[in-house]
C-alpha cells in the first residue's frame, strides 16, 4: 500500500536521502583512472536520412531507445574511437539500437570505464546529451563531461532499479560539479562509467550517444504524492500566489479518503492547470507481479482517472515504490505517455526518455535538492521534486514521508529566486514548457546612483543568560549585527517576525567568540531569541547604503568564524570559490537589497569548492563558520 508510513515508502525515503548523499564520495576516483590516450573521433556527426527513418542501421531504422532527434556524437560503429581503461570493450551486433552494433562495457572490477575525446572541443552550450543504455549488471551509471579538464567537469549520476536490466534512454542531466566551473563551450572528453554490484562482473551495453537542442530556461516539476489534504489546503494556495501549477500523484481508489483530497478539490486543481496523475496503490512492487497483473494495475488506474475526468493527467505515471524491470518498462510505454521514478538526477528538457524521468526527494534541501535547482537554472535542465504530506516542523519524524511547512516554503522561495519555470508532466509531453518571457534578466543592467537604502533602526543588548523577551522594530532594508559571547557553551541569536517579515538566524555558534552577520529584513516587529550560558552582547543597526559603498567584481575576502562580505554590485550571476578548514558547520547565504535570500553553501567540515549564485544588483554574503574561511566572487 502507498500509505504514509508503510515499509516500502519508508525504505524509499531513506534510500533517496542516502543515495543522494554518497554520490560524490563513491565516484571520487572515476576520472583519475581514465587514460590520457588521444581519441581518433572526428566529433559530431549529423544523422538525417533521406527516407526519414532517422538514425539507422543497415535498414535505415533505429530501434528503441535510439532516437532520431538532434545530432549523433557516436553510433559506436567504430569502437577504436573509444578508449577503455581496465575494461573490455566489444561489439554487440544483436543488440544494435542504431547502425549495425551496440557496444559492451565489461569489467571484473566494480567499475567499467570508456571515454571519447574531442581534440578540438565540443560545444554543449544550449545542448542536452543522452544515450541508449542497457544495464545488464550495473547499479549506477555515471557520465562525466570534462570541460575542459578533470578540474572543471560536470557529472551525470543515474541510479538503476535493482530488477532493471533492459534498454532505456539515459538523459544526461548534471548531478553535481565536483571541482571548478566548467566551460561547456569546450568539452574535451566524455567518460561513461558503469558502477556494478559488489564482487561481481560489471556489464553495460551502450549505443546512440547524441545531443539535442536544450530549453530556454531551467524547469521544475512539483510532484505531490498521495493527494493529501495539505496539498490542497497549504501547497495549492502557495503555488497559486506564484502562478504555478503542479502534479498530484494519486491512487484513484483513495479519492475522498480521510486526510486526502476529494473529487471537488481535485477538480478545482485541474481547473487551475494541475495534472492529476496515476500513482497506483499496490500490495507488492510491480516487478513482483505477473505481466498480466502489471498491465491490469496500470490500465485500471489510468482508466479510473479518466472516468473521474482527469484524462490529461492519466497519461502520466509515478511508479510505485520506484521499482521497475524491463517488462514493467515495456508496459509503461504502452499504457502511459510519461513515467517518473527515483534517479536523483536532473534531465534535459524535454527528456528523451519520457518513460524513465528521474526525480529526487523534495525534503532533502541540504542533500541534493538545492544543488539540483541551481544546476537546472544554470544549465537549463529539468528537476522533478517529490513532495509528501506537508506538516508542522514538530510533526516531522525521522522515518516518515513528511515535509515541514518551513522547508516547503524554503523550497518554493529557492525555486522562485533561481527563476525556474514550474511546469507539469503534460507540458513536457505536449511541448508547452517554454517560457513566455523574452529571456531578459529581472535585475537592472546599470549600476545604481545615490542612496540605495536609507538608514534604519539601531539597538544594543547585553546579558548573561538566555532571553526571549527582546522586541525590536525594523524598517525595510538590511540588518547588521555585531556580537560577542564569553562562555564555552552554545550561543545563538534568532530573529523572529511577530507580524510581517521573515524569521532568520543572526548567529549560531559556540564557545568564546566575536563576529558579525547580516540579514535582509522587511518592515515590522521582531523578537530576538538569545540562547547563551554566559555573558553576551549584540549591537544591531540598519546602515545607510550608497552607490559609492558598492564593491565591484572580482571580490576576495577571508576571515575566521562569523562575518559578512558586501555590499557588492553584480549585473550577472556570480561564481563563488569557497574554502573552510573547520570541523563544524559552514554556511554561506546571499542577500539582496530587495529582501531576497538564497542559501548557497550548507556543509559540515572542510570545504574547497565552487558554487553559483543567481545574483543581480546589490548583494551581501553572510558567512557562518567555526574555522578559517575564504571567498572569491567572480562573474559566472
């Protein structure tokens, strides 16, 4: 059963969180193992057949999941153009998807790796990449784009369902940037890495590597699982305020159950533009059923949704328990126009594999979700976010499929700040996903003059223990804090809005410390909540900000403990190179003069990495650290 706390859903949630979190560590050695031999590839080959049959073998026909769109990067007809590292690379004529053969990547070790080089550089700006794959003995597929070298690369990481060993189309959305800032105008190598089961042979078949034209802007699908009341009472109103639509993944036999939406509510959401999609309630995973039973489940749920008046949404399936084998996939393609399952990866827009679109667990804000959103924005990709029941913070248990209201609001704000288009599955299938705007940036191209922010309020407090009785009034603008703490225990100062405004944290640290922080605030009344076990002081003031105060890019800064950098003037997105040598939390938040906030870094321990920030205008960077840190801010 697909209820809130069953064992299969509980397993799924932990699996989503764990898999997203271990990706980088598990793949740390992949690119180091690949050889430096020159490739003989000539680069891109266009495949336009006179008979209109598409990318084709001897008969001029392509076999699923090969596609006809775009331009071929490799049809694997000439295996000599590929370099193999401790891997057996061979032809598989009987498995050809395009041309006369596919390729087999095989190794007795857990990783099997091949790479294709582009000596003159391959331009993948405004392009999406995909390939046909058959993971016969593969747990995870990694595709790495070196742009131009291993220090500036983008990775695709796709988790494979345990039972699945058939062909499918892998869309190479980017999962993360392990090192510096890649230059997609100069991709010099594509690595394909199969990660197999422990102590067994690794085997992957591949064919039809190609690029297709990308979208105009990053996209996101919000998939609300289960049809819970909170999706209507809370989420729908918050989306309506932003002019967004979504997908409700439901089991038709649960319409009107206690705690779930009824027919009237679902009709209203459909009228607003939502897709009401199929999410069958099953007693066992689909691959455990006979083929006839699987088909019956898929068709019965689709037909029931159509009978309820949800014809558009019934075309789309959210696969129960994220489990699928080759038979399931074949049936899905026959019954539905699109299907979604866990894959913890972004994808191109629209995906070339509509029956295996990956999604990620939405509540994992600090474990992949914000990174997915940032990458989707930067590289015009799609991220699909699974949203469970929405509840108050205190009602979120460690093994429950729930999301706190605060986290949900944070997610929506982050999507809005990054400027993603929130679309539906029908938008993907029907090709109605492109933006209506003209592509202009929302911020000014010209540096401001004169006064940017007027001076506001100022306060000074001190004490020797915790306090929750400090009340202040603030104006629109920014709030700067200078603080000290003279004790070995925890020290935190939280800003709590009592009316309009947004809650924020001014400092969270421990031990004897002194530092600074900054936050963007709206006009209103706030309460300071101070947690301390020794003497402390805090000075608050809202500074006047002039155009002459603005630093221009590039900006470099360093410090120890808490601090902030700015104001900085940017007329474009920026890249941050950040380092941290402490053992505790390292947090970097961006604020702008209009009150916007974006969480840029939220990690623990040592950090040496780069991040993108959708900046524009006057911005500040707030840093919270327990060790030495450095920032370098440049144009993206």
